[in-house]
C-alpha cells in the first residue's frame, strides 16, 4: 500500500504545481483559506487527469501493473473487475490521498491551508 500511496502523492504534487495560481478557485467559500472539504473537491476535479497519467497503454483503465502492482490495487478496485477505472481511482485519491496531503500541507495544524501553506505544499 505504501508504494502506491507514495507514487500517487508524487504524481499529484507534480501536477498540482500547475494549479498553484488556482488557490482562489479552490477556496469555494472565499474565506481566504482552504479546508479539507474544499481540498477534496479540488482533488476530485483533477483526479481523472491524474489517473490518465498512470494509464500507460491509454485504454482508459489502470491495470495492476500500471498501478505499481502492489496490494492496494484490490482495495481500490471497488467493483473487482481487475482494473481501475477513473472513477475508482479518483475515489481513492479523494478518500485516501487528499487527507494525507492536506495534513502535510497544513504546517500550523489549524485545519486550514492558507495561501502560503498551499503554495509551499506544491513545492514539496
Ligand atoms: Ca475556504
Ligand atoms: Ca474496477
Ligand atoms: Ca494551516
């Protein structure tokens, strides 16, 4: 499990850097900070394009091999058809990866990301 999570986190930070200017877009309620729910909304939005990056043979699904081939694959494969579709992958990103990432961004542990924390997080 650890391998896949780390892989996904790496890929997410690479891509998320393109969204560094998007702080305001993520801050839905415009209070100047991003809470976990807003962050998960953001991850949900970019999820499908993340999944496509793993999809080496571009068939629209992730095989176990494309997914780094570790034990987490079965958990993510909700309908157990042996492949991960973008919806399953995105669910995993939102439920598992997003909270982990959010915590690592939230330097002062107040449960919100301010703009500095968000931008610093992109650099990690
Ligand atoms: Ca907010
Ligand atoms: Ca599946
Ligand atoms: Ca914070």
